[in-house]
């Protein structure tokens, strides 16, 4: 519709030609159809968004349940590992005690290595650990008062000869903080 003004300044309605009227009706019908399609699309989008929000909430619940279950499994796994480690430490201590007893009975580290198929370094380390962990028997200190008479100078109470530094002009080798003396170099 077109409007014109009257002499008083009021709008006046004029009639449109029929072709223009039909075109306007088609355009408004198309607009109404587009608006209806947009409203339908909007309604369907709202339903889809509500469905997505619900499934996202379910996914969050599943993830939370999974994380709780995995944390519980991790605690159980750690408990099993700690229990097994304690049992293995006890078993290793008993094995080391057996090695120490056999060593005290006269078996060398090489013989124990061959007997139990353990590397010699490991056997020596186990024996060293055992010696450090068990307290040494307390013996009275060797003084001139409790030293048996007739003990030659330079020997210990156990009967072993204590090496003298000036025994021979041997060379000294420093290895791992121990002095080794040898007649031949």
C-alpha cells in the first residue's frame, strides 16, 4: 500500500494496482513461510541443544565414575606393590643371613656365587650389608693388662700377624681407600 497525504497532513490510503497487490501478498506469504520455517528450526535447535546438554552431563558423570574407579585401583595396586616389596625384603634378608652363615662357616664369596648362581659382586655386597647390619660381638679392648703373656710384639690377640709398615720396601697401591702392599709390582 502506498500512502499519500491529504490537505490536512493526514495520510491517505490509496489503492494499489492488482499486480502490485498480488506481488505484495506473495512476498508476505513467503516471509511468513520463512518465519515459520525459522521458528520450526529454532524449536528443533532448542531440542537438539537440550539433548546435547543432557548427554554432556551423562559424559561428565561417566568420567567422574571412571576417575574414582581408577584412583581406587591405583591405591589397590600400590598396596599390592608395597606388600610384595615388604615380603621380598624379608625374603632377601633371610637369604642374606644364609649367605652370611655359610660365609662364616668358611665359604668364600666366589664359592657362594657359584653355588647360588649369583654374581660375585652381589654376593660381596650382600655379605657387606649383613656385616654392617649385625652388631659386632663386644670383646674387651686389648690393653697391656688383658693381653696374654707370651704374645709376640706385632701380633694380635686372635693370633694373626699384624703387618708392619717397615716389613719390606714394597710399593703402596691406593684403591678404594685401602692400602695394598706387594713385594712384586
